[in-house]
C-alpha cells in the first residue's frame, strides 16, 4: 500500500484537528443546552404541581361552601340590550336607489343587492339561485359569469333553449 504524499497528510491532519475541535465545542454546547432544558423542566414541573395544589384547594373550598354560584356561560338568557341589538342586525336590508345604481357596475354592491332580494320573504327560487350563481362566479373570479348570472332575471321567463345537452 502506498503512503499518501506529505502535503496530503498535512491537509488531512489539519482537517482532523478542525473536526475534533468542532466536535468538542458541539459537545459542550449540547451539554449546556441539556442543563438549561433540565432546569426548565424542573421549573415547569414545580409550577404544574403548584397549580394542581391550588386546583385541589379550590375544589375543596367549593365542596365545603355548599352550593356555589354557577359560572356564567352561554346558557344564560341574553340581556334585553343584546336582544335589541340582534333584532337590529337581523332587520331586512332595504335596497336604496344609490345601492341599486351602484350595483350596475360594482360587483360587491351587485352581490349585496342580490343577497337582499334573495333573502326577502317574498323572494322566489330564481332569486335565490341567482344569488348562488353570482356568489360562485365571484368566488372563482369569473366576472363574465357573474354579470351573466345577474342578467339571468330577464332570461328566466324565456322558454328553455335547446343546447347540445338538452337535445335528447
């Protein structure tokens, strides 16, 4: 077996020293990191134990005190103010002339006007279907289909046109 030339041995020895040094410093940093993690774990365990003790103490004090006041939750009846606010939010949206004119060019205004029409008590199924078609086209970013769905009102009264799908 041939021995490598002298310059190669020097380079290999230098690399070995560098790797040994790097391994030693890595080992030291891992040791320090583990010590820090051990300290954090000890403090977390101590905190958890103190919280458990406080919980047990709270449970014991509630048990001795008899019937404690139940915690407030969703089961409570809403206040009169909250009911009034809910009624205001649920009030029907009236389409103003300004909103109707904006609906001719603004897709968001058109969708709001259509939603108001489709959710009104006297709305027919065509209005609801138009709202769904407009919302779907808007979600796809297809403004041509959006405006076509909006104009569908005029075509809804026409007879069904024979298309390739309806030829049979």
